[in-house]
C-alpha cells in the first residue's frame, strides 16, 4: 500500500487501485505492506472512474448522502468529512450550523444552506439538536483553537472529548489545549 496526501494505493491480487480519502482516513490506514479493510464508493464520471475509501460504513453512507446533494461533488464531500466526525456533522446540520460546511473549499454559503435544508428533516428524527448556547460556545472555542494553528479536525475531536460539565468558551479552550498537547 502506497500513501500520498490525497489518496492511497491498494494492491488487490497484483492490481493497484488508487483510492481517494480524507486526511483522517490516511492517518489511520495501516503502514505499507499491511492488510487493510476499507469501505469504498465507485464514482463514475464521463471521463473517469474514481474510488473513494473510508474506514467505516457510517462515513461511506454519509459521503453517499452528501454527493446526492446538488452542488456537492466527491472532493467537496471528502472535504466536509475531513472537518469533523460524522456525528458532529449531523449535529451541525440539525442545529443549522453553516460554519462547519462553509470552511470547506468549494462549499459556499448557498451550498451549505441547501445541504442543511435537504438533510435536516432526514436527520432530525435521529439527532437531537444541542442547546443554542452550548453549540455557540463550541463554535467559538473551535475558532479559537483554529486561530492558534490547530487544524479543524483535531480541534473538533479535542472539543468533543472534553467533559460536558466544562462551561464557558475559555475553559473549553484550555481543556482542549491540554488534550491537544498530549497528542
């Protein structure tokens, strides 16, 4: 298995397949020479066949849901999945938090609104929205961590790991920084 910053190559019985993936998958995929189990989606275009790979079924399903929305292609969908775990993305949709999506290259405000509009009713039965104040605090804490130089995915992961008892943006940022420094 060979890795790059946007894809990895899988050898299946002597045939190499280029599999596009987001940074989270590329970090977790085993080292060259080891076996890996991946979930894939074959994206068929007029001029190419592209394979997109994921470590779990939930990401694959959400990717397929995202690319079914007008204006979101596979590259944008990968960008969205790189921003945060699927559960956080679903929460952002139900909470109508556009900021999760507009920071992705190729996803503007209108596309983010369309995504939220199309998926909110589907997800609202499965996901309960967070209280507005906590969601806003998490957003501010995320922005603070990103402004300090951390990438969005790591910052979001650390914020999700902190206790729900921790209140206030400043305390959330301090706790998340402690978690990030241990990695």
